[in-house]
C-alpha cells in the first residue's frame, strides 16, 4: 500500500456505514438514565432539606413551650427582677403534651431538660424516607434537631 501525502488510501476508508447504525442510541439511553438518576436524587435531597427544616422548627417550638412551663407560684424576686425556675419534669411533660397535639408529625422526643433552671433544651428526632427511591441513596435517614429557649423579661 502506497501512502500519498494528504490523502487516505481508499482501502482504509470504510464505505459501509451499516455497521455504525444505532451506535449512538446506547450512549443517549445511558446519558438519559444518568440525568434521570441525578434529577431523582436532587428531588430526594430537597425533600431531606425540607424535613430537616421542619424538625428544627418543631425542636425550637418545643423549647419555647418548655421555657414557658414554669410554675407561676415558684417565681423568685431577685432585686427588681422576677427569676423563673424551670424543672426538668415540667419541661418534659409540657413538651410531650405539645408533641401529642401536633397532627401526624412523626417526631419523637429524645430529651427535654433545663441545664440551668432558666433555659429549656429539647432534642427531637424524625425518621425521613425519600419520596422517590434511588438505589444510591439510603432508604431512611434519622434527622435529629436540638432547640433551646430562655424566657427573657421584655
């Protein structure tokens, strides 16, 4: 075979294009599947973020309820200030009652306490399941959030 400058020999050029027919279809199908998988994963991640925000809002609300669970008869007058004294039992019972009042929240109480008698600290959790099952994401994730609240005289 003799090579000439700038030309491809006719014996090397494939004129039969029937063997190439349909070779682009698997690439397009694979790319489509990949794009679909990423879109489904994005939907699941957005739903997880929304669940995390919801659980955090519930934890903050529980902490506010716990901070307001003081016994009015047990208020102390320190100088010109009223001092609130929270108890762990009062915080826990008021938070449990508040969580029961929520409709279908799927949130459970982990802990409710008062570290200093002035602040209510509440930790709650929820089990999140993706709305659309994607093989490379876990089937369920536990979402935990902690909120704290303190009554301040305004």
